[in-house]
């Protein structure tokens, strides 16, 4: 049989780490083929080899049965291969149109033919229902719209082999449903789709075939319709995985974090409008809402990344409304940020430096302004073991070289191990595999059980429902409902999130 894409015995090595170890992948035309594996299993590396971002040490790539040499993404584009990366490759200060044609501009006498490009793009937008304003700036559009821009970039270059790397990690449930329909439409047209994901439900919903990788090796390839979610999970992590969150009932304690009549601006408008709530010891308070309804601005204001127009926030009785970020941390706040690469780590620092970012000035880690590197390394070793942070060179690994999931574990480890009373966790399991999600959920429950206060912001409705003791719903910058997860449903939550329903808010 001739496959649309065949990767034979691919080996890719970084230093001493075998990211791909003799992996063979065979994908038919018109097939949605999922690549499943833990963080650091080698999925993105394998697809980066196919897209020309890396070059394999061993192995061959065949397209339509013919051997090809893919030295860079331009070679991949010429072969009809396109890729939507987990972290989008967009220029924020450029328009949507400029981002899409960047590197593939049609010119006449040195002048870019915008009219021609616009016509082609409007046809693609209508055909695939990928609605986005071509003249908007990337910095002003939602994450879901940015993803549409990435898909349009592929289609504009006439790609018929489409690679999606963790495409739903930043999308709302509605956008995920829409993306699945788009993928099915592509497959019906005969396009070949490779889907890198950790999300077993999505594989069951959209994929035909699934190949599982574990620690760089291929574990097997299965037909999705004949394979249970439990089997896929076990293939992925090498053990049985629990899909239920064990959360004992407990009495909540005193209120230690209070937000009163908070107003925050964003994109020239009020992004957060008159928000008030209290958070108690021994409680996980979940904030649900469709992306772009003020959650990001709320957290940025509370953590010091954005100024507050009016209102007040108090932690442990201290007014922290306008305190500098360091002082907020010193008062007992820890923060797992929404964008791990922008606000969570310094990508070009090593792991051990990232693990002391808020503590480096303390006597434990420095003396007379000179860092104690042996103590810092011991601290990093302890957190690496405790939080199962995997990297090629341990504490000395440059964080940019780590998988997204292991970057997330590093942030979690740093924030939980610091002295704190309040943990603000924003999208804490974004882009993580089921094993890591299970682990991080257990850590958040442990925080609650130790009488810490946890503020959880997540677009994953199951996560909000399973972990929260109370749920607040944000819509257009306001709190429109307070719900008890034991007494509500995902459907009711969805009605509040869409603004179709409002309810009384109580403490």
C-alpha cells in the first residue's frame, strides 16, 4: 500500500536524549491520525522532523511513496505540508492578512499584491467557515481567532497534509467543537491530518487511527473506534490511570482573600466590572467562562501584571491592591500563570534558576549578593524528584529545551513549594497528558486539604466541575452566577457562560 505520509525508523537525538527512537509512522490519505503520548514522549519532535524544523539522525520520509528530503519548513511547504504549532508563530503587531502571507507574498515589481491575496483568503474563509477580520491586529483578537489565522496560513500555502500540535489547548468548548468539524471537513476533502494531543475524548471524537509514543518509542497503532479511552491511557503512561478526582468533604475555614468592587480595563474598555468575591481556607473556588470574558484581566490585576482602576483586594487582612508583585508574593500569594512561556518561566535560563525566580534574594540562596549555586542545585534536584520534572540535563537544562508539560510542572513545583496561603492557578493543566493532569489535580486537592485557599481559573469545564467547591461564572467582565458543582450540570454552566442565564451571587 502507498501511504500519503510514511516515516520509517526515525531517530532524533538531542545530546544524550533519544527524543524519537526508531519510530515508524504510516498515514493514509484522507485520514485523521492522532499522535498520543505523555509530555516529552516525542510527538512534537516527530512532527517537527516532518515539517523540517529538525533533521533526523536516522530514518527516511516518504510522501505518496516517494522518498523526500525535508531540510526546512520551506521544503515542507513545497511538499504540501503545513503545521499549526502549540505556541502560535504570529507577529502580534502585524495584521491578520500580513501574518498569513508572510514569507509567501505575491509581488509585482516589488509591490505586494494584497488584493489578490485578500480574494484568495476570503474564498478560504467562506469555504471553511474560518471567520476572522483580515485587517485586525493579532494582539487584538482572541486566542481562538489566532488559531484560525494559523490554519488559514496553511491553507493559503495549499497544504494538503495538515499537522495540528495540541490545537485545543487554548480553546473554549465551543471552539473545540468547531475545530473538530473543520478537521472532519478537511478529511472528507481528501486532506491528511495529523493531530498531536493529550486529550483522549477528542481522539475518540475525531480521529480514525491513533499511534501512541512513550519516552521516544512507538508503543503501537490502533483503530480508535475499536479502542477504549482506558486502553489508550494505559498505552500512553504505562499504567492504569484514574479518571475520577478524589476530593474529601471538608469544612471551609476563615475567609483569607477578599476582592471588593474590582474594575479593570482592557482593550479600551472595562474588561472587569464591579467584581466581588471571598475565598476561604480549605476551599477551591473555580472561575468559569468563555475565553475573553475578563478572566485574564482579573488575574493580571490581582497578581500585579495589570493596574486596577478601582476596587480593593485584601490577603490575610493586608491590602494588596496596589502592592508591587514581589510584595504580593511576600504576603502569601503564589501564582501559576495562564501563559507559562510569557509569565511563568524565563525560557533562556536554566531550570534551577527558574525554580528560584521569586526567592533568589533570600538568605537561603545568596550571601552578600553572591548566589549559592550548590544550594540552588540541591533545591532544584529536590523539586525535580518531588514533581517528576523531566529534562535532558536536570537542573542545568535550558527551559526552552523542555517540553511544555515539564515547563508547567516546574512552575507548579516552584509555586507550591514556596511559603504561601493563596494559590492562584490559571489553566494549570493546559496541554498536559492524562498522567500529569491526574498528578496536578491531586496537588491542587492537597493544597485545599492543607487549608490553603485555591483560586482556579480554567476553560476545561470538567476540571472546574471536578475540583471546585464553589463556581463563579464570568460573562463580559461580570460575575453572573455562583453555582454549587454538586447541584449543577455542565449544560447549566454553559448557559451562564453564554450570558443566557444569570443568578444571584452570594458569599
